[in-house]
C-alpha cells in the first residue's frame, strides 16, 4: 500500500485547523446551552413585545384625516369585455415602462403598497393609509416626479413599481461573494459594501380588475390611475399645487404665506428666505424666515417643526400686521372622520375645578351600577318593623336539631296532645303531683310510650 505523508508544516497547520474548528464548535454549543438556560430561567419574568407594522393599527391619529389620505372619487372609464391579447400586452409594457408622472397622493414604501380597483376605491384609505405611511415610510410626496421602472401584468391585476420598487434586488445573491484566496477579493473593499446597492426607496401600486384584465390602451390605464398619478407635462409648482384645495393653491400661486402651511408650501410660495434666525420662545424652539429688505415689504415667517405658527408683515409707513390663526389645517382636513372617531370622547386631564355657578357638583362615589335602584330608594316601603322570629320547634321534630346529650328515661320529651286537651301536670321525684297543682286524668294513650329516650315519640292522630 502506498501512503503519502504530508510535510511537517502541513501536518501542524492541519492540526491547528482541527483544534480551531473544535474550539468554535465547543463555543457554539456553550452559547446554545447558555441561551437555553436563560430562556428557562426567564420564563416567569419574560415579556413579549408585539409591534404592528401592517398599517392597520390606530397608531397615527384618532381625529380627522388629512384630505391627502381620504378615499378617492372613483373614475368612470369605459372598459372592453374582451380579454387582453398578447399584442396589446406588449404595447402596454413598451409604452408605460419608463414613463414619468407626478404623484397626486403620498406613496408609501413596503412590499404590498397601494391597491386601486379599476373604476373603484383605494385600499387602504383614511387612517389605515396614514398608518401605512407612518410605519413603512414615505417614498414620494404629493407633486413629486415618479418613474415607472417595472410593470407586471397578471390574470386580474397590473402591478406597477416606481423608482426601483420597494423590494431589494437579489436579496439572497447580494450576500454571496465569489473569490480566490484568503481575502476573498480586494482586501481594500469592505465585504459588507461590496455587493450592496442600498435600501430600496421605491413604491408599488396594484391596479385590480373584477375579472380578467380586459383589452386596454395606455391612455385608458393613465385615466384609471388619474386619482393617484398625473401624466401631464407640468412644472414642479403646478404639479404640487394641483394636489391642494383651491384656496390654498391660489395663495401659493399669489406668493402668500398663511399660518398652518408646511415648509414645502412656503418654499413653493416664496422660495428660499434671504436669512434665517433660530431663537427660543420660552421652552419652544423656532426658526424665523425673513423675506425681503426695506423699503420693500418684509415678511417674518415663524416656523416650529414643519408648520408656520406666526406671520408678521411689515410694510413701509404702516403698522405691523400679525397673523396667528391657523387657516390651512381646516382646508387640509377631509369632510368625514374615521369610523372609530365617532366612539371617542375628550377626557380632561389633571385636576379640573368645576364652575359652581354653571356646573352641578360631582356626585359622591358609589358602588351602584348605572340605573340601579336599591330597596331604600322605593318610597312604597314603610317604617321598618321589629323582626318576627319563627316559633321554636320542640327538639326531636327535626333530626338535625337533636340535643348533644341523650335524654334520660326520667326526662324524656312529653308527647304531643290533641288540640283542646290539657297536658298532665309535672310530677316530683316520688311520682306524686307537684304541690299547688290538681291531678288531672291522663288521656288514654293510643300508642305505648317510647322505650328509649333517643327515639322521638310518634305524634297522636
């Protein structure tokens, strides 16, 4: 038998590799045991935290919904009853792919995205729509340009991906690296960034049909998507203001700033400010955006967070004009409220002192249920009378009322007598009647007297 012996250095390297692997396996097993021990020890005090990221929870708001998240008005597009043929299918993909449009609503991230029924309603809408944007993130704001990067046509739906889509490309393969040598590629490149293309920031829109996808033209698809996308040629200002109510749109196009506007609205209305000042009003930080220089009109726009809270207009030779009332928020609210908002109520927090002149004093605490009536509330009940206890029964009438000690023959219980007859007088120890009592003839007993005092005598019929 021919044996091939390895050099000494190769054998030492192999032995060290085996020892290294053994140590790694041992460390892995010890780690698993430690985790199991921690899990067993923490059963009694473990806490489970569940985070809802489906966009269906009431995590964003419980009040009126912004009009940008409200339900859309259904479209009315005439659709053919013939199914989509391969030629029209190819024409749709060639025409719509890489087409650009302007978002009319906020587009959220996430794998599911928005679902629009052909000539129907949007899903989700209202609070669920807002919660999806909050939980998944915002991909495109209203008025922002989006590009269709992928289109897939199924049996009863058309799936459109914008700006790369919400899903990462090759989610499994981008973590695989092929190379030669111990460094597995260029040592100067971080392996975690070598095949990473960044997180996806796109969005998705699904257009569904009642049956199969009918024969469509690109213009019909654009008309069905009109509540969410505008494919007209517009300027950025026009694309943004088309998503706003008419009074607010007219104010922005007239270069006016109103209290309640967002910073995007201010930038579209006035542009970049000539200067910014950051100050504190008590505990509230704010920014002062200044537009114009004397002798021109000077506008001082105070912004807290992302909203305008105060506008001051200084005109030459005129008193300072100050505006603090929010007029934009009522314009941006939808006409309706969420379904669960009708069941909510406002609770005053803290110690609220009632006004004795206009409010009745609070009722004292009680254990009564709402609408519960107690016997004391019944006016028909008279004065309470003494309690009438029932007549005591003779021992022996009930087996449960037997005396603890058995009665003797001389102190046995007397027999009961019929109504109208008198019982015999008690006798003394000698058998004679007691003094002061007249002897009475004894009633004939129909039954013999009891032989044992423990047994009750039978009643006389």
